[in-house]
C-alpha cells in the first residue's frame, strides 16, 4: 500500500523491497488501474479540474484548489446525482451510477500523481503535502453511496495509505439523516450540511430530499453527530440566491434554527450555469446577510469563487452523465 499510495507507483516490478516471487504473483493476479483523463484544465487562479472517463460515455470531475497554506481536493462520489437540488448543475443531469471505492480513492491518487509531476509544492502545507485537505463535495451525494464512500474515507485516514487527519477530511451531505447517524459510528469526519434555506417550505423546493428528512430531524442528527465529530462544530453551506433565500428575515430565521447548535456558516455566491433560473445575490446583500449571523457570534465566511472560468466552481460540476433516472427527460418536459 505504501508503494501504491504514498510513492504513487503502479508497476509492481518497481516495488523493489518486495520479494520477486510475490511481485510475479501480483503481476499475474492484479493490476493498478487509474482513471483515464479526458481533459485537464487549469484556471487563471490556479484551480485545476480534471474530467475523468469512468466508462460507457460517463465522466466525473475532480477539482484541486491551491491556497497559500493548504491544497484542497474536491472529489466526486457518483456519476451524476439523483437528489435534484435545483441550484446545482450536477443535480440537473440525473444519476447513472455510484462510483466504486477504487474510483473514489483513484481521484486522490491521480491528483497527487499529476500535481507531483507538475511540481506544485509551493502550494502544499507545512508537512509537505500537495493535497492537505479532501472534501467530498464533487458530483453526487456521498451518503447515497455509503459503503464505497466510507471505504474510501478509511483509506484516506489510514497511516499506511494517506494518513490524513479526520479534521482535514470533510463530507458534505444534503441531509440523509439515517446515514449521518451511521457515519457518526462508522467513520466520523468533518461534516458539512448543504442547508440553503431556513425553513421547510423553501428547502422542500431547493433541496427536495428535505421532504423526507425535514429540518427538525436534520438538526437533531447534527447534534448527535457532534458527540463523535473531530471538530466541535457543524458547517452549514448556504448558497446565496437573489430574491430567493437572501433576505434579512431569512438570516434571522437561521439564527432561530441553529440557536443551540455549535456551528459555522459558509455563504456561497451562486455560480451560474445554463438555464439555472437563478441569479447570485448582490455583494452588498451577501455582506448584510453575513452581518446578521456574525452579530449573533456565529462564525460566517463567504466562499471565494475559484475556477469559475473553467466551470470548476461550487455547483458547476457536471461531467458527462448518461442519466438512468429520467431527471433530464422530466426537466425537458417541464420546459416544453
């Protein structure tokens, strides 16, 4: 495992401290295969996006975001997504299938390999990692692919593989409550909730899974998760949609919703995609929304838009999806 994941060697014959006879056995019975790169784009801000071929005319997207003191890799968990969040490009494409644990961890392997070839150590963290943080915020709902995602998380945390801290691995979910409870027991990592609304009426519209797991149940599951979470807070992600969820009254409603919850908010300026039907809130509106939260002593950040010139920003990942859920067909029927 050290050769494959830490040295990024895929040829068994190069693993020189392994007995030749065992190397021969490996060559006869196993192989190290990596995703095929369909394209590799680098943004003007240094963000790098790969479109990876996962077969049958399907593609997934993986994004590396370099910063001064860390490098974050955004990983996909599914080919598409079935949850139909209305502001998300991936959700408009429907779902083809779950990714295997190999396809998930393979994104981290490939990114490490490509960034190593690029020699991007100037953006690595103090322990000389190019990729210091991983976020499960790419294509798909991670908790809908629970078994394979947890297997991948365990590999990220394993000292024999990548040895990442639980605090540096974040899983983002739209709110699958039973799976949040399972994750607390099986593999608690940092948790982010795609919230996006202060009440059930609006969240039912923006995040339809809310009809199954309403806010009361979701907030309760977050409280339970904190019992074993590596961080002492939950991150709530909140996309800023002009005239939809960005009023002062809605900010105040959020304060009521999370009044007993140790948390922070990450406000996300909406990144447009074709036929989304939404516009991003104006900067002054976002700042005023933030002020309401920070005045109540809630840590609130505004996510810096990265990679939007290569469609790598939050909500823009789409890849190539052969939809098996008929979501795209239904959208076309609604439009006509």
